[in-house]
């Protein structure tokens, strides 16, 4: 069974970690690329964790590359680069991959006949979908789509929700960009995410989505592995959600690391089956474990 270092949430007292097993050290030494979830892992809402840039700098020192993966389809790559820059994180377009990208790849490969979409999503998502060559239909009973696509839409309009339900009831393919039920935030509110909107549509139509892209779909990581020419054991997927980040890591054969700076708790991790390969308080602790593994090999 993979070793776990179950620690409290950030801000609480952290006991010294147990001595890692030889097997865990070996797995950590194989890591050549780290795929990082964003909200809940490197920042929370509009607040960058104090250790994030130190962690990214350490990865560079260790010769480990990284990329950012997110299920949040509300922002385009341009928006995310601007958001990261505002928080103080420098990134390039090829370091970003969102559930919107995974969805568009799925449509191209699996549903080439779909060209017209009724979208529940933000203006940024609409721009990316349109730029990929798809026509977005209006909130009208006469502007018929080929499929309904649901993303994360903080400005969701009730009439559009009802229109989506109508087309789903008419038998149109029902697609979701990702399964997340809520979006992490540092504000006193609950951000209802794509999975919860899909649950409402399922209750109204008696239909579940025909396809749910994004994490935990392993294609999010397989495309990354192919592009980087890496084997699954050379990739670590780091995130704060058991049912998306860690489930995807397991399905793709990658090394799964849970951080306790977002949604999942240590207690939930202890009950999750199969368990994460590693549970850490935050990415700062992961960085130290990666450093220790490399130094151990050098010695």
C-alpha cells in the first residue's frame, strides 16, 4: 500500500513527518514533471499561497518541469495567464491546460458531427469554443444546437438553464466540461460549479451527461505525457480534490499527491480507496520531499 503522510490543514501545527519508505523515495526520484491543479493548490480564490513561487523555483533547481491543469472552464488561457501574473506567478500558454481544452479535443475526436453548441458558460469560454470553429446557438427554441455543453458559469441565467434542459429533453447530446460540484473560494460564499448545475439538469430531465470531460478523465494527463514524451511514473499530479485530481492520477498511472490546502481533508483522504500515493500539508512539503529524494540518490 502506498505510504501516506497525513497532516493537518495549512496554518495548523504539523508534526514531523514519518521517515519515508525506500519505495516512496524511489518513486519521488523518478518524477520529471509536476502537473499542478490551481485553485486550492497554488492559490485559493484571489490569494496566492506564500510558498508557491518558492516551490516553483525549487522545481527548476531540481530539473523538474511543471504545468498547470484546472477544471475551471470559466477563464481562457489568456485570462489565466493574466490572473497568474496578477498573483505574481509567471507562466506561458503551453504550461496551461483546462477542461475546456479537453472538451474541445473530445468533440474533435469523438463527435466530429457536432458543430453547433448551446453553451452554459462564461464569455471567455464562449470565445475559446467559437475560436475552435463551433457555432454558439442563441437562447431560442428555433436556434437548434447539435449538443448542449455545460461549463462553470458564475453568471448563469435561469432562462438559459431552462433552455438547456429543453434541448436535453429533446435528445440532444448532454456534455459537461468537468464534474466539480463547487469551486474553491476565499470568500464567504459557495460557488456552485458545473457538476451541481448538471445535477439540476439531471433532476429536470432524467438524463445524466453523456460525457464529462476534465479531471478525472485520464485524457487530461495522457495528452501531457505524450507531448512531454514521458512515462506515467515520471509524472506527479498534485491537487486538493480526491474525486478529480487523485482519481485522474490513478487512472492515468501517474503519481498522485494530495495537498490539504483546498477541498479535501486528512480524514477524507484516510477513507479514500485506493488512497493517494502521498498526502502532504502543502506543495512546500512536497518540494522538500522531492529535494530529499534527489539528495538521497546523490549520496
